[in-house]
C-alpha cells in the first residue's frame, strides 16, 4: 500500500505548518518532492509513479526532498555574524543518494543480487612467461 506524495507531509518533517498552495515555498517544496521521487524512480522500478509506489519509497522521497528543500544550493558551511554552521563531511547533498539509499531502492525494486563489476587483466597474458605456480609453460593450462 502506498500513499501519494504530499507537500504537507514534507512540512510535517520540517516541523513547520504547510504554506498555502501556490505560494513560492509550496512550489519549491513540491518541486523538491517531485525531483526526489523521479531520481529514486529512475534507479528503482519503471512502474513506480508518485501515486503508486512502495511505502518505504515514499519515506525515502520525503527524506531526500527534505535535504533538497533545506539546502537547495548545496552549501557545506554557513555563517551569519558570529554564528557558524557546517554540514558533516560526507553528508549527502541535494538529490544525491547515499549508498545505503541506493541499496534500499534496489532491494525494494527487486534488483539486488548480481552485479557487474569492471575487472582488470592480470599479469598473465599472451607473450609473458608465467611464474609461480606454473614455472613450466607446458603446465600453465594455456595461460601463456
């Protein structure tokens, strides 16, 4: 069961009353919520829509939209007079998803398990003599 994404729910998480529909803050929050959902859906399942999606995806979209709404420019540090605030190193910014969030999306979408991994060729290649454990090229099982 899922519930459609709603700007009022985003403002509940921010601890503020939701502004009236159509105001600049409401428009910005709605855009952040839509952007967050579509970034998540792009990594998730093609059948997910803002009205139909797993409940945990709704929670994740609200969390990502919260980050985007609170810090739209992606500032790392702010200062006003003597007061200074710095985001923790490595904290996600804007619509960027953490590895944990990406893993959650894949698990919910049923895409966990097998993965492609880019590899590098080892030193054993054509034209090079093999060393241990095959000191004799005749014993290398075709690795030379």
